[in-house]
């Protein structure tokens, strides 16, 4: 699209605040301006290479996009157990006694503790024993989460014996897109995370006064790009109400490797933004092999406002070296962002793998429970839940466990070390976030302020912790 000349206005006019906000995804084939790019993937790989046990396996890839609702499945009884307080001594005999309902879950945590301490042989024995208790992703939500963690830990232990993973096939890409769409329909996490991050960026830009000619957003967790379609809509709407030329948006996606998902997300985001009359470009920076030394490749333009969106788990996944935090701190000090948004959507603990697994069991157990309750309420059924588990939760757990890197300090301390200060959220953002949650089809979600963070929880268990930081 041709660039648009920015008009000058002597009066500083900030963007007006929208009355409502509804994030969408440009990768939904029904909404994308380029549906052929998504649908062509279904015919690119006629061979079904997904294992029969995969709940996403179907003979017709298009059925992933046009699924049929199954019968209602009753929600499971909520559970409330704090495993982070129950870490046992791995050398005490009681851990091999399975008389208590949660002992095999504690054994899973102890296996991760043994990996932490370097006793890989004993960790493998513990995990092998758990095969009889978690042979498949079945049962109550926390048992299904335990299965995925057990598989991820076993996979991490045998990493040196396995060949490098091949890129996703076209069919698997379509499967991932459909799983993400289902997750957006069944969970408030994507909407809450996108809304709080986008509003933090927009409010930081409001402090500039006159909207700048361009905005540079650096995202460490692009995924399928749904957040930035919402951001584009908000920028276009605000500019239209203010009768101003909208700023160009430069998006830099920091990814491990360039994948078909990344390419498809970038293409669709550009097409979607163009349909809104925005100038939008995507630059992809790959960090595989050199870690966060690759951040030096990010092009920074003097005077252009910068916003950074970080995920604690994704930061660790993308750079496994012990100097990860130092490199990120150095980059943040050079970029001088207007705002840094931290989106913790995994309850990730960077200092201990065993603590990450303990909190992860609670987190994913609660997450599966919330998705299951929404599927029952909306009539999507158990099959939709299984697709979300297999297409989103399983690979996320595998990424976090397989790429875990020990850091010496919590994530918020790293941000403080970059001379950033938490700024909290305005009452307007909190009110709109609560309004989003009130629209849920099920009860159980809560929004609360915690220090300078905004937290989305399910029956008291944290699902998303968002914070905004400025220099």
C-alpha cells in the first residue's frame, strides 16, 4: 500500500478512548482477507501423517475449519491443591507410596527436581514408573495436564537420541490455526491478554500528544498474530474519530525459527491492516543458534516510539543461555521503549524447573477445567477441548519443559534491572477488563488488581498476570 503523508496539527490531540473493545484474529479463515492462503494449506499435504491417537486427526482437513458441535459434556468437579507447598525429599521412601491421591503427581514434580539437580537416570526411572498412572491424556483435568508434563519431561531426557524435528506440514498448520480459534472461543485468556497489552500500548502513545508518523512494536510471542489485528483495529478507529492520519505500524516478531505459521500470520496481518487503511509491515528476527545476540538485528529508528511485549516463558524458550536476561536488559536499555508489557500466561518460574512443573500442573489443570466448562456451556463438546489440548497446551508444555533455562532472578527483577518501573493500569482499563469477563458464558472468572499487575483467574487460580513497565 502506498505510504500516506502525515499531516501536521499544531494542537496536540491524543487518540480518544474506544467505548468497547473486541479482539479478533485475522487467521480465522472466515475473516481473513486472503482465505485462499489458509485454505490452500489443506490440499498441500494429502498424506495424513498425524498419529491415530492424535485427537485432531481427521480424514478431511477442511472439517477442522468447519467443525460440528458435539453433545454437551458435564463439567468436572473443581479441584484445589497447592503442589508448590508439597515438594518432598526425592530420596525419602514415601514418594513411592501411592496411597494418597496426589502422590503420583508429587512424584512427577520430584522427577523434575532430579532433572534440576542433574540426576537424569533416576529422573527417567521416576517418569517411566508414571507411565502406568498417566498412560494417556484422560481423566480429570489435572491428570491430563500431568500426562502432558510427563511426556514433555521424557522427551527432554531423550532429546539427544532423537533427530531434529521436521517443520509442521500444511495440514498440521491448519490444525494449529483451528485449535487456536477454538481456544479463543472457549477461553477468556486471549481476549484478556490482548486487551490489556494493547490498551497499555495505546495509553503510552497517548502521552506523546500528537500521534507519531509510525509506531514500532516488538513482540516476543507472535503466535498467530491475533493480538495485532485487534491493535490495528483500535489504531484505525481512534485515528478516524480524531480525524487524523493513522500512524504506520512496524511489527518486529522475535521468533525461534521462521515457520509456516509465522509467515501466514505476517501475510494476513498485512492484508488485514491494508483493508483498514493502515500502513503495516512485519519484520521477523530469528534467534535460533545465537540466542538473544540476534536482538542486535532489530532496526531501531531514532525518534520512533517503541513498545515491547514480553512473555516470561517465551523469553526463556527463545534463548537458553545463562546470559539471556543480561542480553535482554541491554537491548531494552538501548531501545528505550515507551512501554514494556509483560504477559505471563504460563505461570512460569524461571529459577526452578521443579517449581515450574508444580505451578504448571495447577495452571494447566485449571485452564483445561475452564475450557471444559465453557465447551459444555456452549455445546462445543469434549472433542473441541481435546483439540485445544492437543494443538495448543501440549506443544506449549513441551516447549517450556524442553527449552527450560535456569535464571538467577525472577522476571520482574530482570525488568527492574533494565531501569523499568511498573506503572499499573488505569481505572478505564480495569473497568473494561471486568466488562469483558462479565460477558463469559460461565461463572468462575475473576479480574483483580495485584500490586501493579492485573490478574485474570479461574476459581482463584491465576491464568494471566499482566503488568506494564516504563522507564
